[in-house]
């Protein structure tokens, strides 16, 4: 008689829920347990829209309330506080000890709070959990001025949301320009101007040293120069770090995140990792990297689950790609579009040529090349060409024959059909084969 498999998943966001669904699809009898310190399953990228009042709480849910119950999956509301691989056991904050045959670490990432005086005062929030957004909303009626620490995606989306709620917002950025993990300086300046035009103050090279106030009230943020920015609320949007606390005392290998192989296995048998905590293959760099993106987490959860089921599946890798709008202006940044310092920054030499154009005000295009292949791009205002550029970048296609046209590409694959035909061994999917067949090649 076949033994019932015991699968435990730590984390119920994109990677965890994707893995749980995949496990159940292929093993109807498995015992599947999902552990999370959050009661509901919702989309974290949508929190800024909820904060702005554009979405209701029910619109954040990407799984139905009865998702786990319907699939016969146990959902435990607790925090995993201990991992004993030698005993195949996970210890929970409520005292439970869960045995597993296979374990998935999908613990995600946590906001990176600067180490400054007063950063843990009441009135300082991240924007990573629903309770953060709810806490901010509770204080809004008494908030006239807010300071956002950090000019990354989360920080600027929070700034935009607060401004739309009628709050006077100042964004303090340590770096020389905003969005330093997503955009190069030229394209970042475009959005700094857009924020200023919409009434949000942007201060770069502004290092916070203290959050000022009393036990009951936030009064301001002081920066290294001594200047103080009065405020009633502080939101931290300085990026995230992988949640690795559970690895303490184990033999699981880690770098910036949990190190995994091409099957998303960790260095310890029967333990896998997926999502924002997993340092997996980057298709452009050819080395392990963390691309903390929702679609990447979903795919990693699916692939990890297949491998937990002994259905050997190689994770083909991911690449960085961010798509967002600020005050109605869209921007897409993909691949190696920035060379920034830090654990996830780029390396010198990743680009050897840059193509750039600003045909009309509000439209900006920049493409980064290495050895005649696309390794990154930034599109502002008009982002229709992103799909075609991404395909050429992912397939590592030499673009020399169409190099002069790259900055004028639209969404039509027909413009690069000669490249697809020339590299047809890299375009084996049905849609590409049909395209080639249509033109009789």
C-alpha cells in the first residue's frame, strides 16, 4: 500500500499557495499542511492600491476564502520558530511540532528597516503586510504630513497612495537617485520630476539618522545634515531582505537568500525553497540570484512542488522585470538595467553598449547590450515593445541585423521575424512555429 506523503509548506503567499495547489493536483491523497502567520491569502503587490483607496480589501485576495479547505489542505495560523532537519520536524509558535516527508521554505522577505534611532516608534510602518496598510489607514484622519524612507518601488507607491489621500508627502532617499534597483539615473530623473510635479517632495542623498517624537506621537525625521522633516507618520520603503530566521542552527546553505539548485532543492535532503527567499538561477547572469517578483514566486512554487513529488523538473530561471505606473505614467525595467551596489547589485562589465532615445517628451527608451545581445532595457511612457524585447533578451538572440531598429520596435513580432527564423532552434513553442509557418519558411 502506498504511503501517504506528508508535505509541509512554510508560507502562504505566491510561492506557498502555488506549491500547495500543485501538490494537491498531482497527489489527491497527500497530507498537505501550510503554515503562515497571516490568516488570509492576499496579493502583496496590491497593497499600495488598497492604501490609495483604489481597491477594497476583498479585491486583494487572489485565492478564494475556502481555497485550502476545498482542496483538503490543512492551514495553520502560526509562525514557524524552529527547524530540525535531522528529525524532519518544524516547531511552531503555538507549540505544535509538525513532521514532514518533504518541506518547502516559502517564507518570503521582510521590509528592510534602517538602523536609526526611533525607527520602532509607534507610527512607523512598512508596507509588506495587510496589517501595515490597515495601521496606516487608521492614522490617516490625523495625518497631515508623512515621510517615506526609501525611493524603491514600495516607497514610491506608498508616497503616491498617501498623496492621493491628501497627505503632504516627502520622500527621503539615501541613494543619488530614486528607484536605484530598477532604473538608471537618466530614467529615474524622469520620475523624480513626475513626483515633484504632483506635489511630492523628493530628496536624494538624504540619510535618515533619527525618527523624532514622543511615546505617543511621531514628530519628524532628522537626516545626517541635521535637517528635520516634520511629520505625523513614517513609511519605510527601503526594499526587503529574505526571511532566513528559520535556517539558524541548521546545515541549510545560504548566501543572500537560501541557496537552491536547478530543482529548487536546498543543501539539506527533502527541503526545498521557492519565492523571495530562494536564490535561484538568473537566466541572464547565469548564476544564482533573487528576483523578488510575484510571477517568479508562482513559477518557483510550482516547480518546487513537482520536484517534491519526484517529478523531476528543472527550473529554467528568472530575470528581473518590473512593470509599474506612477501618476499614470507606465515604466518597465527588465534584465540588467542598473548597476547598483549591494547584495543584489550588478557587476561591472555587464553592459558594453547602450542605445537611448527620447523621441518626444514623456517617452523614453534605453536598451543595454552585451556582445550584440540585449541584457536589459527601460521603457517609459510607451511600453508596447516590452514583450518583443523580453523575448529577444530571454532567448539570447544576436540583434545585430535589427540593431538600428531596436529603439523603434512596437509590439509586433513580425518586425523581428528574420531573427526568429535565423534562431528557430530557440523558438520551439507552438506560437513561434505557427508564425514561421505562416510566412512559409
